[in-house]
C-alpha cells in the first residue's frame, strides 16, 4: 500500500488570500522577532502547522491577538515585508 505524503509545494490559502510556498512570515512581540514560512498548505513555525494567522500569533503571545495585524510577510522574490492586514484590505 502506498502512503500519501503531504505536498510541500501547496500554497497557504486563508480568507481568500493565497500565500505561495516559501512566503516568509515575521511577527514582533516584546522586542523579539518570530518567523514562519509557508509550506504544505499552511504556515509552518517551529515544526508546527497553523491554519490561521491568529492561531500562530497566539502561540507566541499566549493571549488573544489579531493575527492579521501581528504578521508581516515577504513572498518569494520580494525584497520588503508587508503587513498581511494591508494585503487583506487591498484585495
């Protein structure tokens, strides 16, 4: 029997926004930056898979937070970071 492996090339699609594989995520909390990257159709951070920006942010802050305001992203090939809430607004 053949096992099904997750497709690491899948983009992360959340609230009708598509983040391609390899999109970097960065959030700042209490003076420190935290990083994640899109892989296997989700935001991956420290080996854990997150399906929403807020769920990933809450593991860092340990409290309720709007992940759309917390995270900046940098798609593959981009040179600058942009807040994902901004992307949601211009969509």
